[in-house]
C-alpha cells in the first residue's frame, strides 16, 4: 500500500478508536495485509498460504440486514483500483457483500456510517 494510503488508513482507525465506544460494531473493522513489498521468498510463501492479489484493504464482518458485511478498498489522491481489485469488488457484491472504493479516511468513515446507519 502506498504510504499516503497507509496514512489515511491510520487516520480511519484513529477515528474508529474514538467512535467505537458509542458504536461497538466499528471495532470489528480490520485490515487485510495483502499489499506491500516483500522479498521473493516471503511473497511466494504468503501466496501458498492464501494471499490473493486484489482483495480489498478493509473488512467489516457485520451484517446490516441487506449485506453480509462490508469491504473497503482505500485509495488516496488519483490512485485508481487495479483490474484485480475491481474483479474482487464485483465478485464480493455478487456474493451479497457491500464493497466500495473510498478515497481517503473521511469517505471511508462516511461509508461505514452509512452502512451501519450511524448518524454523526
């Protein structure tokens, strides 16, 4: 993940740390560490263990009555989702999950609030 995206993700989790007391479902959001630079041996080992290119960055395993859970691919600036990321988002939606691309932590927090029907 590009550092700017990592910074935005950190800001999102700081916001969650503040909000989770009132909205405990937010505390279930977690990062899927599929990205990042790794040496060839470690990358091959992780691939054997099930790391999959394109899986969204974040998962909220909380059903909301319409969806089984929410996945968020977090982007920053002009960065666009890859074809593999788009494919994962489509497949997740086909399986009954909400899956969104969010630009920055504010859009991601708004997406979480909308999904969980939180009025802030």
